[in-house]
């Protein structure tokens, strides 16, 4: 999926304002250069005027900010470097950590989206890329996860 679609989905899921997206990115790194005026361009669709491609760096900062927002920051551990390349697998991992989802939660989220996933299939998505059973997360899989997570979050809110 393109980063703009992921950012748009997260914004809708959590009903975030432009300022909150900036705050999340800066929660990951206070020195990260992002301005509230940039956010609407990231949220536009590709065919709309004023569309600006959301970089991996922006999305990585927002995802890390979500983790810190929901889970808190452990200052006793050195900060992990921000991802330089954001893949669908990274998005899935960051959202899983941010929302503290267990395997059973993940299966339920996929089932709620009408896209059941088997246990081996799910665990393959979270393996290291070098592992022989690693599986790339496709756009359809991530789209269905975001849809199911949105149903879960908006129903609870």
C-alpha cells in the first residue's frame, strides 16, 4: 500500500486531527521536521490537486509516535532507530505493538474484515526477512487488517 493510504486509514480509525498527526510524529522524534500545513497534502488521494507523497520517514515517525502514545516510552532502554524503509510488514508490526494485539486479536481482526488468516500465515508475517518461512504482507492483507482494526477501534470508542 502507498504510505498516504496507510496514513489516511490511521487518521480515520483514530479520528485524528492534522495537529495530532504532527504531535505523533514529533513524539517519536521532537526534532523531526513536519508542519501541520503539510498534513492535508499527505491525506489527499493520488489524483487530487495538491497531493504530496508521504515519505517512509514521515510514516515511520507517525507509527513510532502511535506506539509511544499508546504504550509509553521506556527511557531505560536506548531508542530504536526509526525505520528507513516502511513495508507493509513494518506497518502491521507497529500497529500490533501500538494496540497491544495478541495472535487471537489479530485473527479476530482479520475475521471481522471478512479475510480470515491461518496461524502459520500470520506468524510468517512477523518473522525476520531472512527466515525461510518469512512472508511479505501484500496490499490486500494490510488493507483488510486496517479495515478490521478500524471496525474494532471505532466500535470501542
